[in-house]
C-alpha cells in the first residue's frame, strides 16, 4: 500500500528558497498515513499463515490502518487504545468493525497488554517496532524515492520521529540500495522531534542514554516518551552524517498551513514536522539550500481537523456583484 | 487526477450475494472525491491560457477540490458558498488559501452570483455542468473501469445523482468506448437519488418535466433540488435501458457501515448511495445477481465524520488479561 507521489512543490520551493525540495506525500494511502505500508504486508502474511486475528496498540494512525485493513482482508482485529482517545478517531476505528479495548492505565499499559494478549490468545501482533515485517514494508518508501528521483538518492531526508520505525525503515531501504550497488551513499537524515517530546534529540545532544519523557505536544504521531527503536534511530542518524532538530507545536501548525497553501497537501501535525524541521535545519546549516532534499509527509490532516487552523476567514456577503467587489478588494 | 482503484470486494460480494460486484473507489484522489478529475483538467487549461483566477460555487467537494487544486497550481480561487456551510468544510477550504464568500441568500444565489462574477471579473468558471471540460475530465472514469475490467464494460453501473454531471460524464465515456468500436453496448445505469431529494426520479416515474424540490437529505453531494444536467441524465438512463432508484438517509448510513466493515472504504452519504441503491435495485429486479456490476463510490467520509456512526462501541478495561478475555468473549 505504497506507491505514493513524490511531489515537486514549485510554489513551496520558491517560498523557502530550496529549489530541489521534494515532498513524499504519504497522505495518499488508503487510510492516509504511511502505516498502511506495514499493515498491508502484515495482513498478507497473516492470511498466508491462516491467522485470522490480529492486534495492536495505538492511539491513532496504526489503529485506523489496521482496523480498515483487517476489514478489507476479512481478519478480526482487536485494538488496544488509551482510554482518552479522541472520539473522532475512535469512531473511524469502530466503524471498520474492530474490537476496541480502552485501557484505563493509558498508552504504555495498552501497549504491554496488547503484546501479552497476542501471545496468550494466538493473535498476530501488528505492533510496529515489534513485528519485523513492519520495517520490511516501510523501507519501500526509500526505493520509491530513489526511483522517483530518477534512480538516485537525495542529499538529505527530513522526517518525524516518535517511536522510530518509520525513519529506521526508510534508512534500511537506503542502506539496501547502497548494498545492492545502485547508490554510493546514504542521504543525510534530519530526524525531527517535537519540542515537547524529544528524548532522542536530548540523548543525541548530550551523548547520554535515552531517558523517557512525558510527551507534551499536539503531534500525536510522534508523542512517544520512550521510543521503541531508539537505538536504531541514533545509529541511522550517526551513520548517515545526519542530525536531530526539535520543532514547536506552533511551527508544525504553520507548516500545515504552508503545505496546504502552497502545495494543496493537508497534513496532520506530525506529518508536517518534516517541513517544520527543514526551516530549523536550514537556519542551523544542517541542510544546504541547493541540495536535493526530501521531506516525508507521513499522515493526512483529514483525521484531525482540529489542527487545521486557517489564518483567514470567510466574508459574508449579500448576493450582489458590488458586494463581491468590495469583499475581494477589486479596484 | 483519476487512476483510482477498482476494488474487488470479496466480503461484500458474499454479504450481498453479488459475486461480480466491483467498487470504483474515488475516495482515493487528492481531496477524496471524483471532483478532482474535473478540477485538474480545468486548472491545466486555465494555466495554459494564462488565466490566474478561477471560481466556483459549491457547498462541499467541488469547493475543497478547487481550493486545494488552485493552491497546488498557484492560481487564485474565489469560492462562493451558502452562509450555512459546515465549519469543518469551511476550514479545509480556507486552509488552502481560497477566498471564500458566504452568500446570505443560499446556494442557488451563490451559484448565480459566481457565474455573474466570473463573467464580470474575468475569472475562469469551474462550475460543474457549466464548464464543458468538467465532463471531458470526469468521463475518464468510464475508460478506467473498462480497462480495469479487462477491456469490457460492466452490465450495470450504479451511481449517485444530484446535479447530474458525474453520471452523465461517466456515460459519455461509455458512449465513446462504443463509438470507438471497443465495446458493443452501454452499461445499464441505475441512477440513485436520495428519498428526500428526487426530482429526476419523480420526473422519470411520471414521465413529466423535472420540477425543482426543496432537498431534505443528509447526502449533501446529491442534495440538489434543481439539477443542472437533468436532460442529460434522463437521456442517459433511457438510452442505456437503465432506471432510477431512491434511497433513504438511513440506508445510506447503513451502506457507509457496510462499506467500512466489509471493504475498509470510508464513504460519505452520497458516496455510499450507489451501494445503498444496489439493494433496492436487486429487490426490484433492476440488476441481476450474476451480472457484472460497478458501484461508483464518489467521495470520502473523512471530510464529514458526523455521518460515520459505528453500531458498536469500545469497551473500557483495566490492564489485565482477564479483563481482555471477558471483553472479547473468549471462552
């Protein structure tokens, strides 16, 4: 469930002054996030092995992806969520027929319980960072970028990092392209965390072990205080000669606006984090303006419309041309 | 902006007992509706002619499609909406940077004003049923279906009908396939209207001229009391040996549930109308169970989550395996 567009955003390039910027637009999958890549392969494997029940823990995109994918595949899905999940997301997951268990003790407990339940009841475990197929599926984004750029790897990629597998999987793909001999290097990866949840960036900056934090950010997709794939991400950033940046909630909201306004792409906060990070990376000299740069737009904003906050408002008018002229400021 | 999947919904086929049912899934375009087909061609033409301003009237999918498309193309969009437009949709349209004029007198007045303003100010008119390119763009869905079915036309197609161009354009495509000699017939078209807004079905049943009605349906996409393309639709249904059916709001909500639950497709009410109509058409003998049938799923439900109403709810549990067992009903 990949095959997403690599968008050449001409207006955004002009606005940012980055003439070789590309957007990998993962809002265009069946459920609007890159999680569908992993779900598809996991379900294919489940069916091949005649497993008829799958499960995972998630607050958002993975839950929705698995619920909808399982519905299409005819597989029973049991999904563990924290009790405070948003009503809108819950509705989408339930609509697809998944059994949803709200765990009172919160996300971390839901995650542990889902693993335990999968082992106890013989359910196939879809949890990202646990099921190795998720990496194998998500690495395909690197192959696509390479192909869409005319069989070359970019100079730098920017992507949001929460738990870690999305970015690690992409770097696994680029590493395999190099191992196959079709590219001679890895792109520098700029791993973007939220200011209110940056355990990996802090560990990187201080050369310390990763310490878990209490997430405080609107970017649900990367609000992970204790990243499962911390070691992999730190290695990927190091090996690629890359770096970490942290972005504020405000800058992600601005990046959502910029993406919509210049490129017609509707992203959620985590989905816009890569672009938000580009501004910081340019300012810090981590990315040069002339380089071939890919920002990974990982998920759609349609599922969380509360973060779509236009700066302008509509004008109410009566049905006359004069009122139109006045409203649109024609001379 | 087509190239949407023709889904082979195995579970839905079983549930309905229609083994050759297919779903043309137009929820997978950039803004989640078949309107993107028309917007893309209109904008391409606008750019080719160095027109830098476009406009339309719409309450929903067309507005969103044009706002987002114009943002991507760097063209100025002015969009006329009725004052009572939903806040969620308005937000999406504004986010893409369109100028939005809320017309106090309602949709019909907004439509007339948008045409008048386009003429007066030299804006390129995107209004469906007015701009002939919209039909040329939307007819491509027929070519895709023909190709995806292995170069044959289905026995029957079912699709929602409001203003009319979506269905007329599809039939124009099928007519051209016949004219080209690559098919020898038209598919029978079953045109689906909402019970609370069925001016075309009523005219068809009574062999009377079309009389405008006051729409009363949740299916915004087909809540059109005075269809612009009435004559074309009536001709298409007649020439194809087809028919009209009307479906209740309740049956569209059920079809949304069925689509999500069996096929993992999230539709809006109008988008699920084709499937809702299939049930009526089967009952009335308008479609045979063994026939090759395509239901046109025209738009995503993500933009109007208020109509996603799951029949089941989540179960709140504490973090223990025993509570999981009890909740999921394991022996």
